[in-house]
C-alpha cells in the first residue's frame, strides 16, 4: 500500500471514530435505529435517551401510534383466542364431531396401509376409540408368525 493511500485510510477511520463521538451523530444513529425497527419500545428509548434531540417530537408521536397499533393487535389476538371453538361451551357438539372425523380418518389410513405400525399409531391416539378392538386384533394377526411357512422353491436339476 502506498503512503498516500495509508494516510487517506487513517483520515477516514479517524474521522469516522470522531463522528461517532459527536452528540448529533449519535442522535441520528439512535433515530435511524428506532425508525428501522419501527417498534414502540425503540421510539420510547430514543425519547428517553434524547429528550431534546432533533427528532424528539416526532418520536413521541410515532411512539403513541406504534403503542396503539401493538395494543390493538394484542386485543384482537386475545379476542380471537377467547372466541375460538375450543373455549366455547356452545360448540361442544362441533368439537365431538371433529374428534370423530379425525378418528375415522386415522382409522381409514391404518386400514389402507394395513401395517402394525399404523394400527399402533391409531391405538396410541385412540386407545378407547370406536375401532380399538379391531385395531388390536389386526395388530395381533399381523404380528403373529404365519402358521404355514411359505414353500421354498425346489432346486432345479
């Protein structure tokens, strides 16, 4: 590296370090951070750190807007969770019908594949289900060694 390039590099590095120490630059960096994340907590932090900063008024306004938006989202999420079918006593018949459909679907899968693993999966999920007895019979039938061993081909002469 030539001497001129080294001097220019040192001036740039030194100037950048000096600029970071200036309050106006730190104010701007804090403001850029707050606006890039656009969260209420970041605007509040900016207002707390820089009460007389260049963007103090704007940060208070944006803080209140973001706080309201975040609160509104939380209220909507809470209302949705409270009104979901799982929390409503009025939807008990719906929940029962849903469980029966899920059980029937899993049973159909097990009978289509017809393996011990599928029947065991059904039994783990529904040990007292509508098809539990039949599933246990199929597991026993598939697990038992066959009574007559398969014939072995005779050696050819």
